[in-house]
């Protein structure tokens, strides 16, 4: 089963997430994968969706403040949002 999961994650865009993390056990692996899939569906831009994510995001205008960086998947990826000053 581990080979199947590894093959699936390697075929995903932005793959190789497991190449940069030492997995310490099954629960750790599940947390890593849950974080990656949440990032993939909530924050990652998809060309086939006109640059949006599968979970649509609202447009954030400049009135919402400056852009801040939010780490995802243990800091391997980041998403950017506006945060009130």
C-alpha cells in the first residue's frame, strides 16, 4: 500500500512532497498527506480552473490590507492572503 500512496503523491502537481520530509510513522504520514491535500484543494492554483483552486476563493481587494505569507504543509508550500493591518 505504501508504494501506491507514494506513486500517487509523485504523480500530483507539486509532487515530491515526501522527498523533503522524513516520515516518522503512519500517523505522521497521514498528517502530512492531509495537510498537502488541504493545500492542494484550497490554495494551489489550477490552470484548468482558470487559476482558481478546486475550493473557490474570494477575490481579496487592496482594502483588506497587506499581503501576508502563510506556510502550508510544514513550510514546503505557501499561500498568500491579505490581512488587515
